[in-house]
């Protein structure tokens, strides 16, 4: 135990003592989830022209909604997961092999911190609630990452289609 305490004493930074509150959950929704979704939708406009339809849905916990609610109902602090999905359906240029691309941005809301990214496999960050909401630069970076994943997935699909076409 002495060794552990000695190691802990060398850690720098603030104590993670700010718990999840309804106010923090509302800020995450208003200052992170909604603006990030809007940025991504703007960035993928050039990609959308190659698909028949774009669908966005918002969800928290186990509920899914076709549109973003004006306010998030989180008065009881029982929101443990929040996010959105974007699905591009019906790749237009080659109709012999149907193709859709889909990804979810997810935030897992723990007691003192939140974990976010294209979960569960692609974690982009883990932040404390105390003063660590993202800024515009963070949101731009994450919107670019989401956009790049959609473009990369579509590019791989097109490369596969070209191979099929050539054979």
C-alpha cells in the first residue's frame, strides 16, 4: 500500500470529484451532441449526393428518436448513454450490390466522467465533468474524424465494386 500511495502522490491534476448532474447532462447535450451532429451533417453534404437517403437519429439510454428533442429529459440523472447515428442509404452509382454506411457517435456517462467516440470499438476520449466540455476545435476535429470514417468506408466499398466490375 505504501508503494501505491507513493505513486498516487506523484500524480498531477485535479481530483475528479464533480459528479454527473442534470445541468451537466444538459450542457453535454446542448454544447457537444447537437453541435457535433450539425457539424458532421454539414461536412458530409458532398458524400450524401452518392446515396439515395441520409437518416439521422438521436438516442439516449435505450430510446431512439427520429429528431433531436428541444430539451433532454434528464432531471433524475439516470441518463447513462447519449448519442446519435448517421446512416447513408442506397449507394447510387452501382445498384447490383446494395450498400449503406452507418456509424454511431456515443457518449457513455459515468459518475465522474464521460467516454466518447464511435463506441464500443473506437474511443476518442475520456473526460471529467469538471470544466472539460469540448470547445469548437474539439468539435471540428471530431466532426472531421466522423466524416473521414464515412468516406473511408465508402471508398473501401467502391474499391470492392471496381474489383467485381473488372472480373
